[in-house]
C-alpha cells in the first residue's frame, strides 16, 4: 500500500487557500489538520477544504497529531518560532518565503533543522513557472551557447495591496516580497552569485517600504544579470504576474515575452517563437494563474523529496543563498556599494 504523507498546515490567510488547493492536486499526501490563532478563520478554511481537525496552538497540534510534515504559511515574523518548534518535535517543515526577516535567524533555522535531523524546505515557487522552466531547459540544451548577459523584469502597476493590505506596513517591501522570487530565479537559471549592486526607490507614499528595486548581479561564472522590480509602473500593457526576460549567449538569445511566448534567435538560423502556457486549475485566481499553477509543481518537488524519490530544489540550505542576496541588496542600497557574497 502506498504511503500517505500526513501534513499539517499553519496559517489560513490569503495565500494558504491556494497552497491547500495545490496540495489537493497531488496524490500521496493528506492534509489532516489546520492551525491558526484565529479560530474563526481556521474553521472557515477547514470547512471549505473538508479538513476535520482545527487548532489555534502549534504546541497542541504537535502534541496531538502524528505528522510527517508541517507547511507554515503564516506571517514572516512568525516563521522562526514555528520552524524551531516544528523541528524540535522531530517533524519535517516547509516554510513560506521569505524564510525570515534577517540572515542570522535564517541561518539559525537551517541549523536547528539539521541538528534535529528533519528536512527543511522553503516554498519558493517562481522557478517552477512553466515558461521559466522552459527557458532553463533551452539553456541546458546549449541552444544559445554560453550565456553571458541577462535581464529579468517584473514591473507592474497591479493593485497588490488590495488583497494583501499587510504589505503596506512592511518596512522592507518589494525585495522581501517579490525580489526574493526574482533573485532565486536568477540563481536557478544562471548559478550562484559572486557580487551585487542595488538601488531602491519609494514612489507610493502610502506604503512604508520600497516599491522599486534595481539589482545588478554578477555570477561566479561571470554572467551579468540586471534584475528590475517595480509595483509603481504604469505601462502600455500590464504584465502582472509575469516575469519577462532576455538571456544572451555567445551563439544566440532567448526572450521571454508577454503571455508566455519564448522567442529564440540563433546565429545563422531562423528565429523561432513558441508559447509555453501553464496548466489551468479551477481554483486559481485568474489574476495569479501563472503563479498559482507553479505552486503545484513546487509542492510536488517537495513531496518527492519527503517520499525519498528525488532531492528537492528549494531546501533551506539552498535558499540561504537566495536570502543572502535579499539582505545584501538592502545593504548595498543603503551604502551605495557593490558587495561580494559569502556563500
């Protein structure tokens, strides 16, 4: 009989609904309990998703349930405490991005899970988007030779604060919330980063944090990647939630355009165009469909690791390198200096 992994969920806010639906798309996993400090929210989510047991306290959840893994989908400031409690109970743990709000605590979370002998994953889904995976495959196939330069763009005027008003109150906003995804995507596509330089701006005066970031990355292989991120852009065509890209190699280029179209230009060959649409799920918000579909594949990769089938990509140890880029970006913007990485 196939093993069924017993999963607990902590947090029942905006993003948790989609993540729960994504888990329900997969075989071999059962969500047995929800936990949220707000009992009314937890009960509503449990009713919607036909989950029987509900808790408001993680200690009681860990004490009363026999869990293989806990998926933490709560606020950033709660991540460290919840990860450490889960690890101490000997339960594998998945944590929503960003891992937490400072690098020392990120390292402490990874170390605690290693010491406890449990697996630790970060739910980092952007790299699992269908067109981004297609670009990675084209690079692996040597379609454009050796990549030497790239531009990653996520510039939007989408009203992100309407459904996530708490984002307005973050002292550090766009790099922590969105930039972390693009920095991880850059690492996924091009390898580890050696040095970065960052500049930030705040255009929307009604929010606390920055809403524009421009980050110049140099990888350890010498590729230069310019990453531009904005929630203050009013452009001819709204691209949310798409990441647009240009990747240049010594024998050609890959361009990821609007609506998931990939244009490949090769030296002494015809330019080709192909659309890489993501899977469609009935539960996905149409405005976020590209991102929501990637949650399923991210969850699947983590589940495969938990089942011993293949290693996951977005482990806590791997994500430390992404989080270092996040915090170094803020340091660079503050000091106006180019900064070398340590990992």
